[in-house]
């Protein structure tokens, strides 16, 4: 059936896209070509720079992508329109970024280094207007995930010596007054009880 064939083509394109990201360190897109080659799909770079672009995530409305790029030496968070235009660095921290995700409002990003950060974007999502730390203690943080209502963040906390990796839940709001400005102060987080949360 035609629908099944289109679904197979889409899955093939997605697999190739993911393979390109893993092997080449670049963000790719797929589209139906005007004069389609065999199979009907063209795979092409969405962003073409000499840097490594990894970890792409769609914004909730699909109009933007966030990704991690090592342009300039360290891994930072960038955003770009879904057509590949207007790439902008939005994270200011100098440590390598481990993971990035969108908040459900489509105007906030959460990323991790040795801390967990929140970036708020301007109305048209073309630039960052603020950035704050929402978890800063003596551990490493990675893989942030935001609750469906945007009020909480889950992240993996890796403590040393060990290492010991545990899942923690924290408030997603900036300026809640629950964290000190200095490193080594314990954030207001607790182990996630996933059965009672989202």
C-alpha cells in the first residue's frame, strides 16, 4: 500500500539521519526531492560547518532545533530554525555541555555541564535573554528532562568517588532562592519518585 511505502521511506530516512549524526557529528535533514532519486528521498546536511554538531532536539512546535556544537573548542548549546537558517549560540557556560532539552513552552532550554542550567529565549526564539543555574553542587549533572507542565526537571547526578549515578528531581524556576551562588552548596533537589510524578 502507498501509505506503508511512505512510512518505510520515512523510517529509512530517519535511520540514515541518525546514523549521520552519530558517525559524522553533523545535523542532517531529509526531504522529498523535486526529481527524486531511487527511493524518493534526499539526505543532506541541515547545518554545514567544520565543527561537530550533535544531540539535536526539536522545539515543541517544530519550528526550531536545539543542538550541541563544539565550534570554538567546547561543546555549547545552539539553536537554529528548522530549515537550517539563523544558527545562534545560546549557552554561556565554558564547560562542555552533556545534554540539552526544550521546555514545553518552546521558549526555554535546559542543559547540563557540571551543573544544570536554564536558558530563556526571546519571543521569536532568535536569542537568549537570560541563563541561570538551577542545580549547582559538587557533582556532575547530565541528561536533563523537563516535566510536561515545565515545573520540574529530572537529571542524572554523578557523585564522586564512585562514580554513583542517581536520578534527581528539581524545580525548573530560576531565582527561586533555593541555591547559593557558589559551587559546593547543595541544591534543593530530592530523589525522584517516578511513580508519584509525571
